[in-house]
């Protein structure tokens, strides 16, 4: 097990007002940092995560275990921590140190569970803003995020128009479209259908494991691509013989792959937190306030933006990246659009490092 | 309720040997017919269905309720029943009159359930062959199938190389690829995870409704397309107010759409039959015998073939249609490839009639 010894915390001084109503009387936020803030305080990079990762994006002296974006972040890496001060925040609503539905409500002494107020991407962005404020940063060099983290970075730029000079979104979207909503809604219903869920009141020792496993399998199917799996697994069968009579057991390699990924995930993530974060993505529409994505993104003073997408990503498809590029267009802003022919679908940014390193390096080497 | 008064039956005279082992001592096959067999017996069209439809492809004098391919089949329609004698067979393993896991095993007097032998697409093709043999047809004008029905038509042409002069496959595949296997495997696991499934021994009055609903929702997500839903639903919300506190209830139109489709399906289809048919699709590989799809399809004496695919179909994607076209290539065979820009994904052949009518008409008008 990781010791999480690199994890730092802040506790907000006042209650936190949620974007869609309700308050949190006490908010703890977990984060990690790499590198050092310079004297001008202008070299800070804020990294928002996807739905499930913790703030442990990369190893450090304090925690040598590899992080979820290990190859992208560190000395001599694309986001070079000899030059940049990088902050990664565990999302509000998550379960890796930041306050979320699994945290104890100080008003009741019990875990929030479904009493947690509706979570919005804007709340996660606001919590990230509190962290950089506490660190004495007025304006970020860049805010970066992939997937849900990209949505959060977009919300951050509209809510705090002066808080970032640069923006990098990866495999993200200005708003959730019905195809992705359908998939996430089904994942949530699968979890809620597990009798062990008990309307959110599961035993800590007996969570809805089956529902979480099935939801994770559906997640994996949407995070990768058919092209990748065709080349990688084809119609290969697992070598082990079937148990006799196990008509519907694991037979194909692809089934075994999903099984092992799902088993790894279960027990690592709190089901209620998963439900809240998943729903927050559906609710997200950066253009909600004025009805126009471009108007909202036009409020931001971001000077340089990069939008990266993967051709095989069908969860956050290329037309959503194109929409972002169009809506980020502004006379005072340089916008670069990078389309990568990665095979690994939505997850490409986590695995196809050879293709993702060059554009990220280019962004952070320049300027 | 439909009266099924157009449904006819044959009962096979001897036991049925299953493709992957095991036997069925008694097989009943349900089918419907439209039009009349001509004196030369060369105007017969055999139609295989997708996973869930019955043999009721179209209305007739005996059953005036609309069938699942109503607009394609009938007097003056693309498959013109004034000219053709059309036979549609309920798949072996299904639950609309043909023998399947929900049927009674005459050896035990109990329903087969999971004692039913492994079902293969080849078995469904073989059962279809028995029906046309019983009707006195030696060689079909054309065998037609979409989705699983297309797989069945391909198996039919390789198992009975002289039994068809024409072949039309729609949104089908020569073999299951890992992406589709993953999705179907997950659907099966969702059903099997419903506590009411009871390892296949559910009460007739208390089937695994929740599992079937969730599996059907996943099916619907894979049968349509994100493009269609974006135009049709966007981010529209349902008009009804949420029940207070129902954080994860239906909010978006797309969620309501899936809910109503899933509710319609449940109760109509036997869960064990669904599992067997779904698995049969995964196991299907027309090239299994020799290791080569082209070699197997080369055995068929089909003279005219049409392969139709929809651009937005990601369950049976265009590269699988292209593979079929390449592997059907033969000096003595005319092969037409039709790619349709339909928005409705895999289901396009059921709904985008304006695009599907012309090629089907062309195929059946010629010759």
C-alpha cells in the first residue's frame, strides 16, 4: 500500500457554498506538489484529475510510488518540475483525502453519504482555487486537466477569469453529450441496483462490490477502443480450461482483461463518491450560465490554450474537441489544436506517452 | 397482445445435433411466410432475425399487427411478396415458438434452462435449413439477415453451399470482435448478477427484471449512435419535477428514453434465451473451420451478394462490412457494397427506411 506521505492538506476557514445549492460546513482538501514556487510566483501549474485518480500524479522524494501521470511530470519530463511548481488536487467529492460523500458531516458525526449536496464540476474547480489561494498563487502559469479534469479546468477558467494564463485540456468537453450521459447514467444505475448498495447506506466492510465491478467494466469499455482491442486481443481465448458447466464464464482474453481491471478498481473507490462525481460530469455545461460556450470561455483571460484529443476516443469524441477550439478562439489568445492518432481511445493520455509527450513538452517548453 | 395467428410450426423428425456438441431430442421451429412459392420453387427468400425479434417480420392477412420489418416486406414493398415467397424463422434458442432454453426438455419434463447445450449461430442456420427443406425448397432466391441474422445468413451459405443463389447481409460481421464481445459479455454478467436470476432457475413469475432492464439499456446504447442522440435529445431535461432527494433519478431526456425502451423489453424475452443467443454471437467466426473467412465464404455458390453497413454503427463497424466484401469476392459472384450515412447506428436498418429501401429494392427488383 502507498503511504500517501506526500499528501498535504488545507482546511477551508469558512463554509463552502455549493454551485447548485447547499453548503459544506467544513472542507478538507488533499493535494500534492512537485517543484518549487519561484519568487515571482508565476510558475505554478494546477492539475485537475479525471474521475477516479488521487492527487498522487507522480512520485516524489516523499512518496516514491509511481503516480497516475508519472511519465508526464517530474524533473526533465514534459511538465518539468525543475522549472514549474505543480499542484495536483484531489477533487472535492472524491475519497482520497478531500471532503466528499464518504467524509463525516461534522453536524451529525456521521458520513454524509446521500446527504452530501449535489456536486458540480464548478465546485471541484472552486476547491482547486482555494488550494492555490492558500499557497499564495494569484495567477497560474497553466491549468491542466484531462477528461473530467479538463472539464474542471474549463470551469476554473470561467469562474476565475484571471486565475490562469495558460490552459491545457485533454480528451475533455465543454459539456456532457447524451451518449456519455447515457453510459454514466447506466453505470450509476448498475451500482444502485446492487442490493448491497442499500440506498447509499452500505457497510464499510460490505460495499456494493458487484455493482462497482460491473460499472468499472462498462467504464473500461468506454475508455479504450475497439481498434486497440482488435489488435491486442483479437479472438484469443484464455488458456485455462473452463470449469465444466460454466457456460457463461470467462472464455475470451478480452473478458479476462476486463475482469482483472474491474477487480483492481473495486475496494479502491467509495461507491457514493463515484456516483456524485459521475453525475457532476453529466450536469456540466460550461455554457450553462449564458447559454453559450464561447461567451463563457470568452470571459477567461487565458492567453495560450492547447486542446488535445485522440481520434479513437468515442466518450469525448473529436467533435467535442473541435467545439472547444472554436469556442476558445479569441483575438488575444493563441489556441493550438492537437489531434493524436492514438489507438487507446479516451485513456490514450494515460498510456500513449510517446504521442502525448511532444505536444505537452512543446506547450511547457515555450514561453 | 398479438395473437400470433400467422405463426406456423415444423417439428423435426430426428434429434438435432448441435454444432458444438450435445443434441436436442425434439426441435420445434416457428416461422411465418408471406407470398407464395412459385411452381419452379425458385422465388423463396429466407430471412434470419437479429437477437430479439420473433418470426413476425411483417403483417399479413392472418396477423395484421405490424412486424419488425414491416416497411421492407409486403406487396409492393422492397421485398415484394407478390413476387417472392418470404420465410422468416424464429431462431433456434429463442423464445417465440422455436425450441430454446425456455422450452421443456422431453427427457426430463422440465425446462432446459442452463442444461440447454451450447448454442452456435451455425445451429440457428441449420434450423433455418430444416424449415426450407420441409417447405420443399431446394435453392433459395436469397438468404437475408441483419445483425445476428446476417451472421446466420453467412453461416447458412457456408454450411449449405448450394442452398442460396443470393445473399444480403446488413450491419453484420464474419466474426465477433473483442469490442462487441466485451459489451455482450457485460450484458450477460449484468443479468447473471441479478439475485433473481438464481443461476438460471428463476421463477417464471419473478424473472431477473432488473438485470434484463440494465442489459437492455446497454444494448440500446450500442444499437444507436451518439450523433443521433445529440441531435434528438441534446441536453434536454425531462419536464417532470424530481422527487425530492432523488439525486440519481431520471433527469435528462436520454435517460428517460432508455428507461422506456428497457421497460418495453422486459417481460418479452426469456433471460436464459437471451444469454444463449448473446453468447452464440461471441462464438461466431465464419472462418473458424479453416482459419480463413474468405476460404469459408468461397465454398458458397452464391452468385449475387449485397453487403450493407451504416456509417454510425460502432457495434458492427464499417471495417467489418469491408472485410465481408473482400472475403465474398469471387470470379463467379457479383458483390455490391452499400455504405449508408444513416444516423441511427446499428439499428439503422430498423428505422432509417428511406435509406435502406433503395438498395434492398434494387437487389430484389433486378434478376
